C-alpha cells in the first residue's frame, strides 16, 4: 500500500534526480513486496556520501530501476541488518576504514565481535559500508569497478 497523494500532477513523496524517479517510502513501507511494484533494486546509503551519489548517477544513466533509502532519514530495521549479516557477514558489512569506526571507543572496537552488532549498527548506521545494493538474488556492498560489473548483470 503506497501512501502517495497526487498533488498538482506530482506525487508527494517522490522526487526526481538525474531524470530518474526515486521513490521515498516511510520506514513502515520498507519491507513490502518489491517485485509486485516493479522495483528491482533497493540502494541504501546516505544522500551526501560521494560514493552513494556516484552510484545513483550511474544507475540512472544505465536506466536501472532502483529505490534509494537514506538510512540517516529512514531508520533501518533489525531484520534488514540481520539479513545482511547472514548474507555477507559482519566483517564485510562494517567499514573499519571510516570515521565512524575510528571514532568508537577502543574497548568497543576490541570487543566488537562479542557485542550485539545489530543494535550497534542501528545506533550508528554509518558504520556500514555504503552504498548497499539489495536485489532479490544478492547483496552488493560499496561502489567500485567490480561492483559496477556485478550491477551491470542486474538489469
């Protein structure tokens, strides 16, 4: 169920970026059936992240349908994070080169594997590598030449 109202020919809750319509959904709508609505890919990231902007621009240029979710504006769910950890593991999901990781207290970094990683990520979502590309078949982290090759097969 999409809660978008038509206002003067434009939909509330939708915006245009690079000619590509990106649908913004409330957090309660994040887990609906994407295939039913024709959305192939969800991209999680931060709007002001250079890699996320580069990825959105590339996807729009290649005309790959996607939904962008800014996890600073829309809270992630524990189910999303658990699914990602199950899919790629904690080590790959956490960005240990980022400023968020470097800003953690040393005792937290040293005992990270023994802690509740899901709740830590919920409190600090910028700990994750980004962007995160999620399709029905796979989860892809980051935006590099290898990721571009992988994404080219998603169309």
